[in-house]
């Protein structure tokens, strides 16, 4: 196992909170009536971010936005390469996606391959009217023609750097850090 | 914080439960829980095993296990070929190893095998680079059946640890019983086996089970009862004077269940001999989870196929 050698903190807890509030408002701006909006969090950290966004909608607009979770393991394109030994987590979408506007939520946007897998999986659940993408961090280096609609923070990185998003639900603290695998 | 993510599946085959650790068994059950959702989707298919080929090689008749494996493989997008040996070159005298190597030469990734000889799956797995999944070998083990029984128990009761589980029927000739005993005891359940004395193998207590020939004793305090099929094709029937007598002495009836816990879970690996192991009103009654077992079998077999395929890919890359 390679180790993460931290270089700098990018976001602290307060900044993550404010960023999510801003992103929630951007969703609202793009769809003021919140018509047929659903949130789909990508396992693992995307799910917690989606839950927080759902809570902000409830608090500020007093609306309940449906929330689903997506585990893309079974749709990965690297299942048969480089020693991937994935853990299969749960996909849970308890509502019909047909004609909904999906906001896909993930922590870090990097190559775009996770999103490709997520889109394939979503389409097996129905035919949404539109799919948009929300990420906390966009670190560049796309390998597919994919872009995010709502971006928390753009962080220019080099290929050998990594971005770690830590969330209190899983990691005991809210922060985003940049570092290198050593 | 979430734990349990540290353990990985590293075996290319699934041959038995005897040689699995508690953690490995729990990993299969956990993975199966994730796979169960796939069968509830409108598109009941995920691309996880796209491009893989699975051969079902069955040396004994089987409907539900073979179909369950076939459905599982297809829901993972694998290609499936079924070989029933009655209509194959096995009839011309080809040995098991030769058959296996020929199948492997077709670039098949996973062989799911049922064989009437105990140990056949282990022997084949040693000879092949392809993954081998034991779908029942003689009187030895039937690991996926026990896994789906445990999955069903865990789903119904939330745990395995500390449960009282009674297995009733032909213990001597039953691979289902043996796999269940290994799996349940590893996960901390207390297992009782119940059968006419002649159908209880000597020294079975050494596996850590309680033995009785009294059905009331097996039912008392049990959280679940797993009723085995009387295997008339495998000599079970010679052990007692008549089927009616077996039913009278060991058959599970509504009347008998009155002495058991009210919400006792009744399982059966199928196919049921109605009126021999259990009465119809029990088989179709509220305590029965027999059809849920069939549904859960798909999820468990999807998990097993997925895990062995991943592990085998990993092994090949490392070399």
C-alpha cells in the first residue's frame, strides 16, 4: 500500500460547508422550481455529500429532494487490469428516474471514468430527462469528454499528485488535502 | 468509521466452506447483499463479467442449482455454456481431468461443477488455471447452498452469531448438511443435527454440533430449522422401513411446530418431498422461507462468480 504524503490543505470544514451551500444555490438557480430534481450520490463519499446537499435543500427551501446511491464497481472499465480488488457496495435508487433531472454527486472529478461508469449504470435504471454533475473538487486530467456542471473548487494538480477528501461521517474530520503517493 | 473493507478475496476457486475463514464467508455474504439489488432492477444485468465465459459442468442431474448459476452468470453479463454429461464425451470414457483441460482450452474462465464423487472439484481445481466453483461434490460439500442458507438467515434474523440452528434429515449423505455445519459454526451459530441414528455419521460431534434423534428436541429453542431432502437416489430411503414412518417420526408438521418458537424459520434446499420431510402446510406456511432461499441463491452465486473471477484476474496479472 502506498502512503499519502500531504503537501497542503485545500479546504477546511467551514469552507466545505460554504462550498456545499453555494453549490446547492447553483442547482436552485439552474432549476428554480426544483422540478423533478433528484440527487444520486456515488459511493462512498459522494453519498455523504449528496446527503448534506439534501439537508441544505430541506433547511433553506423546505423541500425533500429524493436521494439515491450508486455503486459503480460493477461498471468499471478496469476490473480486469492492474490488480483492482474492488469492494462492491450498495446501489439503491428507490424511485423512477424517467423524466427526472439527475444531479450526480461525487467528491473528486479526475479522469472521468467513474462518471462514465455511473452514466452507464444510471441508464439501466431508466431514461432521465437530463443528467448533471456536481463535484466538490475538479482536479483536471480528463481522459474522457466529461465535464462537471457544478464545481466546488478547481484544483490544478500534476498526474502524480492525489486529492483526498475527508468527511466527518467516514474520516472523523471535514477537509480536503493535496499530496503525493509515496 | 466503516471497517471490514480490509479483507479481500484472493482464491481463484470456491471449493468448500471448511477451508474458508469466517472473514471470507462474511465477505461473500456482504457482497451478495449488494448483488441482490441487481435482480430488482428493470434491466437485471450489470457488465461486471462481460467477456467472461462460464461453463456449467454437471455430472449429476440438477435443475435449480444449474439454473441459479446460469441466471447469476447471465446477470453479470458472462456467456454461459451448459454441459450435461449424459449427452457428452464423458459417456465415451473421457476422464474428468481431460474434460476439464479441454474446456479450459476453449478459454473458459470459470467452471461450475457438480460431481457425484467427493473431492472431484478440488482435484479439478488443482489441475486448471481456470476458476472452479463447486456446485456439490458427492457427500462432501455444497458451499453455495450453505452460503445462501446463511444469507437468508442473516437477512431474516439480522445475525448468525448465537443462533440455534437445527438440521434435520439424512445428515450422513448430505453435502448440504456438511457445508452448513462448517459455515454456521464458523460464524458462531449453535448447530444441532437430527436424524435416525443410522443417518448420522459417526463422530459428527467433533465438528462441534449437538446430535439428537428426537425431532421435538431439535425443534425446542431453535431459531431456524433446515430440513434436508430425503435422497432416495442416494440410499437415504433404505435407512427406515417406510416413507410414512419417517414422516411420522421426523416430518415437520404444523402440529410439531406448535412446540417450537413461534417465528421459527423453516428452510429447505429443495426439491421438497411433500409429505415425507415436511407437510405442505408447513412448506407453504408463514414460517417457510423456501422460495426466498431460491431468490437469494442468485445473489450469492453472483457474488461467488464475481469474487473468484476478480481473484483469478489478479493472480494472472501478478504472474
